[in-house]
């Protein structure tokens, strides 16, 4: 077990994420959903939650944290609870702050990055357009990016269907053409993140995937499996 001391060994975002996930397993809806959502967002928090707490800042600055969870997290930081090892499904995830610390020690790693193959846009649960993602990637000197919006089985994330995928593919082709005309070397790859059920069946017609450059696949949570119309791949 890992023991965190308030002024010595502060709780990390990774540990808080696991505490939130564990609390979500015991809580009843809708609180359980709030715990699980905050647990996922904790991995991407831009600052260490313990540092914010010690500085007297509101933890509600962090995505996914409301007044109730702010109190719960504050109590954990004060009481230094033991944090057990996460189950396999939540193991070996690096937080945003941890990645930043690693890169600061190895600055050459970031400069060797050639692209990003996991990007969601406003087509599903992202907040930027494909054009905006391409411009940001070009500014970083990337050679390629893959647009991997969710497929239709994950309705809660605004998953796209076959017709929307076709429209998105046309948009990507137009953006690549404009990038080439402007002398840019960046290429936007056509992709999607499909959902698999335990039998390995996908939630999109296989014929709609044939023209893509990359197809990512993820096992869909049990609570959402009923939304999938199986297609044998």
C-alpha cells in the first residue's frame, strides 16, 4: 500500500484518480458517475491537485470537480489515505503532470515527435474542428495526425455513423489538398475509433471502414453494449 503524507509525500493526481474510481464503485448514481468522470479527468489535470490545495486555491478549477468532490478530495489530502494498486484495467496510466515532468528531464524526446494518431474533433466529443487540429499540428512541426472520432455505438460521446464518416472523409481530403497547395507537408489521416463487443464485433458497417488509413478499436463498457448493432469483422 502507498501512504501519502500531507507535507512530505503528497497525493499525486494518479493516486487521487484511483481514489475517485474506487469511491465511484461504492457510490450510488448519480454520484457514482461523477466520481468515475472525475477519475478519468484527473489523469489530464494540468496541475497537481495537492499543490492547488496547499496553495489555498479552489479545486473546482480542475475539470470534473464540483463542490462535493472538492470536499472529498480535500479530506483525502488531509488524512493521507492508503492507496492500493489499481486493477489491470486502470494500471500503468501516466498523468499529464507526470508526462510533463518526464519530458522536462528528457527535452529531446518532445522534439522527436512526428505526429499524433489519437485525436477527437467536434465531430464527436472533441472541441476543435479538423482544420484547427491540422493548424495546431502544423505549428508543432508534425508530419501527420489521425482523426479518430468515436463511432456510432458510443452515443454518449456523439459517435458518428457511416454517412457522417463519409462526410468527414471528404472534409479531410479537402484539408489535405489545401495543405499541399500551401506547401505544407502535414497529412491528415482518415481514421475512427470503433467499439468492439466481447465477440469482436464492431458497431460500424465493415464496408465503411475500408477506405480509412487507420481503424482504432476499443472494447465498449458493458452498460453501453446494448447500443451496438453487431457486424462481424
